[in-house]
């Protein structure tokens, strides 16, 4: 079996959770796993220490995101790949798992397209058109690179940075990056680990939902979950068999997710 796991940044603020490490080690002998990690809060903290004020913008759909100029893109890449990814590599090493960290820049793993313009909504609710900065979306995935690492017995850890058409670094959404990677390498599943049990609608956990139904109800959830649902829907529509949203704080979070216990399955 082959799967992609997205680890939300909220799970990495205090280090790498022991329950997750143990579960990854248990799955490693029989499952090919690639990790994509978040860490936006840590990026913000480091940028503040370096004297670089961070700006966040909101799209007309209510999605909040970091506005990324060139300096912010470099700080983002530094923290994601130079700090957080290496923490994961070292933590997995303690469990006997051979991990390799890389960004979407390496080997053009993620070829992205830069957003030239962004439509945002200001504090007064007005729509504004601004320069796109160094943000983008994944256009293609170098699946051969991941295949080679997995075939060699390595667990790839991918930081969500893409290379643009002019060889510039692009900040890309981590959830969408995980979905793109999953479809690019023909994964059986993509699992989004977060700090809640899954998609909640009308106060109840949604255990199973179709991609079409999830897409039609995305406006009913907060923007953090919206991004995961949209990424999950995109992955399923692109051929991934199932997308799972679940809590990374439980014991055996991945094993339970694959068994469809206490999570949301989108298929």
C-alpha cells in the first residue's frame, strides 16, 4: 500500500508526537509512506524574531493565507525545510525509520505556477486586486523522485515549497501539496492529520461522505477545515481512492484512519 500523510503544523509545535512516530514505525515495513508537513505558526514566530512582519489576507471565499513576498518566501523555505523537516528526520531515526527530507524545489518535485494577481477582501468587505507575490499552486509532480526514494526503503518528508516557472521558490498550501503528491504518485490514500477528529457538520462527526457532497458543503465549516476538505476532494477527483481527515493526537492515528475508525473518509 502507498499513502501520503499531511501532518498539520499544530501537531509539531512541541516536537514530533510519540504516538505518530510509533505508528509510522509500525506501518513502515508494509506501507510506503510519504509525509508532507505544515508549520505556519513556527514560520510566523521565526519571521517575527528576524524583524519581518507577516501579512495575512482573506480571499472572497473566506480562505485566510499568508501574503508571501520574496523575503518571506526565503524565511518560509528556511524554517520548513531547514528546521521542521529535519526534526521529523531525526525523530523518525530514533524509531529505526530511514527518512529523507526535501522540498518541492529539489529535483523539481513540485513544479508550480505563480499567482500573478490575488483577489482579497479588506477589513471593510471590499474586494481588492493585489500583486500575487511568491505564492502558487502545484502544476506537476516529479513522481519518479518519490518512487526512487520509496523503492530504496526511504520515507520522503516533503516541505510545501514549489519551484516556479522562473526558478523562484513558491509558498504553496500544505494540504493542497499533500493532495497533489498523493495523486501524482498514485497513492491509495491521503491522510490529513490535524487536532480534531474530522469534518464536523451540524455538531456531529461525518464518518463518510462523497467528494461531491463534501464539496457542496465546504462553506459550512471553518477556513482551516475548508482547505483540508478542498484538498481531499481534489485528490479523490484526481484518482486517489480515499482521503481521510482525522486527529493526530490519538493512539495509532494512521492505523485507525486506515481502518476508518473515528475519522472522516471522503471517497
